[in-house]
C-alpha cells in the first residue's frame, strides 16, 4: 500500500528545501515530492497540515547495552525509545559484554536488531581489543560485518601511536574514529566539573584540560593521517575552538554535542545529584554559551544523546559512587526544539540538519534526506506542541534523565522507518503489551553508503 503525507511543511537540509508539499511513499521509498500530488489506488493518507516533515532523525551515540547488560537496556527497548523520541536510526557503542571488538559480535548485534529492533541499528566497533587501549581490534573484520564507525567510548585512548595506527586503518576502510577525549592522568578520578560546584561539594573535580589536551592531539593526528576523527560529546569552549580551527584548515574533524551539555550547566548537580552525573561532566555557563555558538555557526556537526541507561539502584547512590551517564532518546528532540529553536532562535532547518543530514554525512549513513528513491525514513514534528517529560511512561528501561518533569515546546508526533508509521502512543502501547514485531526492512544488514 502506498502512503501519502499531505500538506506538511517539508524541511530537508540536504536539498535546501522548505515548502508545503505532499510526500508520496511507495514500497518503503520516497516516490514523489510536490504540491497536490495524485494518489495511486489504495493509498493511505496522513494529514500533516501544520506539521513539519523532516528526514528521519539519526542518533550517532547510543548505548543499547546488549549483549551483556540487558538489565539496563536491550536493543528492543532502546530502539522503541528511539522511535518514541523521533529517531529512525541509532548507532550503538561498543562497550557491551562481550565488547564489540570482532565481526562475531558485530553480526550478533545486527542479528538481534533484525529480530527485535523498531528502527535501524548501526553498530560501532571498538578501536582496541576489550577497550583496553593496548592492541587494535579487528577493524577490517568489523567493517566487513557492518560496523559504521570505531570507538572506545567511555575510555580515552592514551597511546597516541596506537590511535594513529587505528586512524590509518579506519581511513582505508572509510570509517570515522569516534574519540572519547579524556586524558587519564589529568582526569585523575574526577567526577564532576572542576570548579566552584566541586569545591562546594568537596568532591574531586574533572578538569576541562583532560578533554582539551586529547582534542588537540586528535587534531594533529587527523592532519598527520588524513583520517576522519569525530569528537564525541564535546563539552568545553576550548575543545570547540580546536575543532573550529581544524575545520578551517580543511581537516576531517567533526564533533557532536549532547542536549544536556546545551541545556544544563554544572549547577544542576546541586539539585539533581547523581542524575546529573555524566562524562564529560556538565560544564560552566560560559561553556554552554560557547557550545550554543558552535551549534549556530556550523562547527558542531550533529546533536547526539549519549543515551547511557543505568538501573535505578545503580544511580540511586551518593555522587562519588554512582555511575556516569544519563538517558535522553525520548526527550532530546523536545529539549532541542524548546531550548535552541524557541529560546535561542536557531533556525528550524539547522535543528533538523543537526539531527538528520549532519549525522548521516559524518557517518556515511544512507539516511538524512528526502530525495526521491531513498528510504522513506521521516520524522514528523509538531513544533507548537507542549509536552511534559515523564520518565515513568518511557519505553526505555532506564529512568536516569535530568529533564524529568520539564515542560517543553515542540515534539515529534510520528516516526516513519521505511514507510512504516509509528507514533509515541503506539510505541508505548506496544511496550505495555510486550510486543515487538520484527521488521527486517528497518535494520542495516551491512556496509552501506550514500
């Protein structure tokens, strides 16, 4: 059956398109864009009057926790959370058990995604075996199996020569290396940003220099190797300036920023405690302002959630013992629309670019566009809809979110993956009924380009 989306404001940064149009979907692909399109027989109609139709949103930094940590999250629950939050695809990090450092684990993740995922799943392979930073993982094998990037996320790579060799291998296989920039010696067991709040609380601070020293090193190595390095969850003004200079010099350096680093500063720890504990930590108001500027001027490539699920028991500890990480797949789009579009005046096209075209280009993924013939992955937004974040109703297993209770303006109302329609309400109903019908068309099956 064909699907027609009528009278939506179609915003597609990949085509510089912003107009009220119809979108025709046939056999899971974009068949036509235009005004007053003719309907094929037996066409299902979606009235998108007053809504925004965008390329499907992609989150390039998600922890699905499977295999190994399924008490925190699974591929099924994590991808349902993604779809409920307006995402049509996620890239999942390698810090599972076993670590995704071999083609065997990469293929396992893709097989599980075919069976249970609600959206497309793209595995990110480890840079080093066991995330130990001592020997390179099987980069070629993982690339052949379907990995779209490499990362030891959660662990800074201390050995610069090892990282250099990883970049050279990754370059030859066309993969970005996603680096968690944290110098171990400078980090020295810090748990929140080193500054006024850490002093008030009497806890060890995590200096901004721990991030910035490694970002500077990565820029030099990107220049040396000609490889693409992507800075994960960038959090300081100094790191942003290093990336800005690298891009001005034509280096293949991209970066992501999270919604929590854009909407919160270190003072949130005083109110929320361990719920606001993440790595890198929330920084100063001056850093937040710098990140907002980087989002506006194009330095920031994409917004990613760094969705890091933990059990309530794990997070409900004193600050020094609780694990790092927050979740946000189901509220990230609303946080960004409310904070960046409505409060800071960022253009809607730029917001959509940060969630779709930007991540697709940075990770060489097939989405991020509404071009004719491409998969019908779409995120439909009501930018005027007011929502209240309520983690008790989430599809994710985890509840460790600093935005719980926030009233926000703007929200996804429908997510289409390969032309299959899902709304937040239907996803939550599926969760309640414990159903997750597999759909092979929703899952990446190997290396894809374009």
